[in-house]
């Protein structure tokens, strides 16, 4: 894949460049701030397959990286976006997930140390899928209100929906939970029924279920 990397930590940036190059990826550019990221995308002969970007970068270290990523997606919808963050930034993660449904990911930087998981997430995003850190999903989905529509789900259905929110396919959910794929499909259909999505048309029920989960 052709990649552009934006990370203000020189040590992490250079480490990622080395890792990704060793895996056979082409590093189009590696920069340290959001403005340089936008310039690198604009200067590239063709858009990269994926941009990997930190949420907080200079000059204010707030949300420059995320805003740049969303701007890139508006101009180049086919470019995948993998956001890295030191912590679970709930507002930013929700904004990314609700604004985009394909070719997106949000991982905590600690996940980069799990090289196989990081590379697998990158491959999924490059292929148009999604990859969200389990801890990000867990913190976004924890709700205590009695009005929560997810209260109708069984613990197993919540587990299935949690893995769906991470971007897992039914086959991947089955492998994670050690159940059959047909069992996963039954749980997914039950989730659609309980979230009143059985008759939804014109949209992906899977995406709507995840968004309902995040917004509950």
C-alpha cells in the first residue's frame, strides 16, 4: 500500500516508517504536523491508499490530526484513514465513526506495539473495512441509562455488537467468541430486530446498528 504518515513524535514516526517499509509498504511521506499532512496529500502524484495520523499534533495539540483526516476524506473519499491516539478521545472517535463508515480505523498507540494486530488493522482499512480498538469501543459503548435501547440485548448479543463495532466480519466475530458463524448470524439478526432495524432500507443495517450502539 501507498501510505502517508503524520505523527509529531519523531521516535514513533521513524519507528513506524521502518516497520511499514519492512512489510513492503511504500511510504509516500512521513510528516510531523497536520498542515504538512495536507500538503503531502496534495503534492502526491496520486492519493495514498491510507493515511495514518495522530489526533493531537502541533500547533495546539488538540484535534488537528482528526480535522486533517476528515478533510482528506472529503476531498478523496477512497483514501483510508487510520487514526492513532494516546488516549480514548471519545468526542473525536465518535465524530470519526459517525462521519465515515468504510476504510476507517481508530487505535490507541499502545496497540502499535502489538505489531500483528496493528498490521492487520491497516490491511483491513486499506481493503475498505474498519478497525477500532477494543478499548475505544468499550469506553464509547458503556452506558448506564435505563432508557438505553441496548438494554434489550442479551450479554452475548452485546458481545457480538461490540465486535461488529470494531469492524469485524461475522466470520471474525465467530472466531473471537469461539462460536459458529451461523450462531453469529442469528445473533446479528436478533440485534437488528431488537434495535428496530429489521425493515431498514437504503442503508447498511450493520452500520446503523453500530451507530445506534454508539449513540445510545
